[in-house]
C-alpha cells in the first residue's frame, strides 16, 4: 500500500500536535490559540506537499 507524502506528513504532525497540545492545555497560563496555530501550519504543509503531485500520480 502506497502512502502519499501529504498523508504521511499529516499523520506525523498530527501525532506531534496531539502530544504538545495535551501539555499546553494543562497549563493554566498558556495561550489558548497555540495548538490552533500549529494545526494550521500542519494543514498548510500537507496542502503544499499534496500540491506538488502531478495529476498523473493520482
């Protein structure tokens, strides 16, 4: 089974985002928007990685 780069990056970064967001949510003084900014970066990286594929690869 072939996993595309975009899917692999999304899975990796979502796992890392989950690990860091659990710690950040437990902090009483932390900013509430930090996990959302990192999540937006994950989506942007996955979209950029998916954009580079040719239509023939699908």
